[in-house]
C-alpha cells in the first residue's frame, strides 16, 4: 500500500495565504527579484502537541529551487503519510477508493496551514519520494522478531546498489539502506513502544499521533504486526525501478495511487531478498548422513569437492550466521567466499520450507488492514 509521499507544487499551483505560519515568514516568496534570495527556505511542521491531540499535518517546505524540469522557481514541498492524514494512523491502510477523500482532506488541512490549492493540483503533483508498505498481522503466535532474525541470518546483499545493513532496537527492526532507497522490516507495535521513550529511537516519524493505539494493540493476545517498507527516496530511482518492472506511469500522485503498483514493488523486493537466502539455512536434519546423501542425489552436477564444501558450510551455518562466518574468514579471498555462497543459493534440497510464506501470501492478497478486521 502507499504510505509516505513527497509532493512538489510549483508556484502556479498554490497560494500562500498566511505567510507568517512559516518559519521564517514566507513573505520572501513575494519578492520581486527572487534570484537575490538563494538558499532561503521556509518550513512549517506539525507540533508534538498537535500530534498528541490527534491532529495530523504534513511537513511543508517553501524553497526557491529548480523544479523537475530544471527551471528555478518557488516550490512547495509537501511530505506526509497519506493513511495518517485520512485515518489518523498507519496501522490501517488505504484502499484505491480512498484517493479522492485523501486528496480533499489534504486540501482542507493545507488551507488551515495558510496554503490554498486545489484537489486537481494535488492529484497531478509530481512525486519525488514514495514509500510502499504492508502491515502483516501475525495471529498464530509468530512474532516479527522471528522473521527479522531469519532475514538477518541470511547476510543478504541487494544486487541493485551498494548498501548498508542496520540491525537495531534489540533486533526489532532490520534495514537495508542505500542513497536512493531503503528496505525495512520492523515490529510495528514494538516501534511504537520505543517512541514512548524517544522518537529518535523509533523507525517511524510522528509517532506521537499513534501513541494511544499502542496500549490497545499490546493487550491483544496472539496479535503482532510485522511491517515491510520500501522507501524510494529519489525520483530517478523510481523511474529506474519502474522501467525494470515494466510499470508505465507518470510520477504523479494520482497515477501512483494504485494497489497494483504497490504489490509489484513489494513483491519485487521480497523476491530479491528471498533469492539471496541460501537453501541450506532452511534444510533441517540431525542426520549428517542424510544431508550428505541429499546433497549428492539432488545435485548430481556437483563434484565431490563442492559437495563436501557445502556439507561443511551447512554445519558451520548451524552454529553461526553467515555474517559471523564471513567475519571469521575476513583475511581470505572475498571472491572465493561469494562463489561458495552463490553456489549455496542454487543447490536443490528436499523438504526445505521457506520461512516467509506468510509474508508472501499477505503481499499477494494485499488486502488493506483496518481495525474492524483485527
């Protein structure tokens, strides 16, 4: 589902009715010679008091900068979580039919913030950042930490860009971070609990808005929420990914507000992550002879040397995760290590149950989560 977006409005698409609501005052917008005002920005953000009262507002930035076509002009940047705007939280998720009510509410809220615009301008606004997400309810006793640990132990390296991994909050979140995008899995309820202590410790912004929900959800038995987010933070990255996946859409809010696009993006990264997880990690047996026999029988193209290497790798992975194992062999050839891991990713073994079946089923159905369904 679509969550956070950053929209850009050019000067013809909005009017600043109350410039003093911005800090510093947006009066400079009306200056005759804007070329003499380089680097000036005026901001307006929601306060903690407003969020705790349940009043959600977007983050606004006025700046004199190049637009998407390279022309210098006054631009209004609008950053917001669409479900928080319409529903007051993002535990619940938007549906396709929520587009018009969401846009209309944004127009009303912007007017309260001293900015006048229209629903048509918002709908056609260029998008420079978009976050796709899915809240995955776990009601069978499974926990988000179980899935996060399964992802962590795989030592996944995304193939598209150089990335860094971040395993934080005692194991309740895991993030792959690049300059242009991020993929994040985290315990949604636990993250809200962290926000009670400090917003800086939480994955999510503006958590004060949702603090009243935390207690209600925590008391529900056998109910956890694993959240997956794909944050596409650059317009160039969005275009590149869409071209790769065959998505032909203009990068405007109206064109991107489609569940089919959300599903395609989320499934793409789930496939990417799962493809990097060695089958050996999910093969369970206490019988070493059975493992050796299965490696030989199901992979006849492999010679004795490769079979024995994989046999040893499996036993090593039973006592430490790939990241720890790689660190132990840091002084040896990186090329040899990655060749071995690539081979481990390709082998065939029987009765290996992938641990992410529940996540995949939820992404394929992509039914919007609402509290009445919890």
